[in-house]
C-alpha cells in the first residue's frame, strides 16, 4: 500500500541551526532515502521551498483568488514529503520515526486512496 509521509517543521528553528546540525539532519535523510530505494519502497521524496515562496489558490463565485504564503498561520509548516510503499500503517510509522524532523516537528502518515 502507498503512504505519504508529510514532514512538518518550524522554519524559524531551521534558520537557527548550526551548519553542522543542518548537515547532520541532511545526512540522516539521505541515509533513509537510500535505505528506502534499496528496499524498493521509495516512490518519491522532495524537500519544499520555504513558505515565503508559497501561493494559496481558491476559487469563489467563479473568481480565482490567490494569497501569498501557506493556507493557515501555524508554527509548523509543510517542509517536504516521502511517497512510499509499505505493507501496512505500522511499517509506514516505522519509517516516519527514522526522520530527524520527528524530534522537533512531526510527520503525518496518511494512506493514499487507490484510484
């Protein structure tokens, strides 16, 4: 079954990390990505640009409305995702807990609806 692992972190705290802390987290993500590739579980994974580059789009009464930034004001922002193949939710959670962001932010694990 496919799962998306949505990675939420605090952009302000990222800015205060030392270069060594940032590199350590990157190395953890790279090791996780490689492990998932070797097991054939990786479908896609991407890091997102900061929320300052986001645009939220709505259509109301036939008119397109755009707003700079994310949908809602929150402390934690969507920072990236992994789309994986896992046998069940427990295996997907087991992968999520290996992500460095779970120690300071969170990872939402959600099954993909088969079309």
